[in-house]
């Protein structure tokens, strides 16, 4: 479903899949409905607001690093091999 958008933007399919992986992985770190995240917070005896305060700076840093990596991969036309 996203392939036409990648084609319009001039991205390869591999860069698109990498972007989806980055988005899913980073989004799951702060989503309160993910069982692993909620379970980990509960095992640490923390609350979700303290988790968000801890996680947001890391989330921003990782998002910027991911954007830089995706920009580089898109600029070289990465095809995965």
C-alpha cells in the first residue's frame, strides 16, 4: 500500500521497509498498549508518566538518528545488497 508513495518520492522498496521498521520499533517504545512495554514498566514498579519522562528524550534522539540514516540510505539508492 505504501509502495506508490515510495515510488513518487523516489525511494527504493528497501528504504521504505527500513522506514516502516524504524517507525514501528520506535513507536512501540512509547505506546502504552504494547504488552511488553507495560509489563516492563510494571516489573520496574514505575508508573507510565515517569516512563514517558525518561523515554521522550531518547525517543527524540533515536528519531533524529533514524532520519539521518534513512536520508543517507535514500540518497545512495540503497537496495539491500
